[in-house]
C-alpha cells in the first residue's frame, strides 16, 4: 500500500522553464508528466496586451507534491522545463534521497508572494498603466481595493482624475 506524499519536492527549472512567462504552460506540462500532482511555482504571471509578464519570487525552482511513489518525481528530470529533482547525499555513501520541503515553508512562500504583489500597489507608489484606454499614463496609488482593483490618481495638464484599474493593467514605476 502506498501513502500519498504530502511534503513538497523541489525541482530545478531549465533555462526554458525559467524563461517561460506563462506559468500555466509549465504547470500543464508537469501535470502531463505527473498526473494528479499539485504544482507550485513561486511567481506570478499575467497576460497584458497579448504578452505574458512574469514576476518571480524565487527564481529557478518549482515545487510538486501529491504522488504515491517517491520515484515518480524523477520522471520530471531532463524534460523541457525541469532540469532535475533536488536531492541530498545518502548516509554512509548510500543512494541520494529526495530533498523535501515542508508545507509550512511553501505556505510562507505563498504568503510572501502575495505580499510582494500587494506591496507594489501601496498608497503613494507611482504606477504606469500598461493596458487599456489609459495605457502609458502614470499615476499615484490612492488605495488598493477589493477584487484586485487599485484606485489611481492621474494628473494631466488641466485635469486630475481618480480611476479604478485592475492590478493587471498596472506596473510599478521605480
């Protein structure tokens, strides 16, 4: 009888895996290779005017769990998006062992990732509209709103306007 593995396995991404901004493609490929697996990539991605934009939190890695057999994880190694599974040397020269990551660490990563995306839209931060009718205009964040909306003040030569935008339509200006 097999027991479902609940800890996360770390996998190193290939150059193609790191470069792919559409995270859903990477996740889809991992799930094709490992049906039933749960996948977490520590990054956000979204589509803006036909181009995928990725904001990484922890570059070069993905995490996967939910398989019954430990050896199944190695099916990901040397694939288009995954270079290999992270392992630690076995004791006394024994076989290498999968390096597991506790769920509490992944929860912390998720929380930090969510925090990272919301900090970009804190009150007083300057942003640029990257999509829609107001594309190219800059403004100042007045307030983060529910449902991934942000209230922005846009100052033009003769007009100051308050507008709501989806977060995906904005990027932070340094």
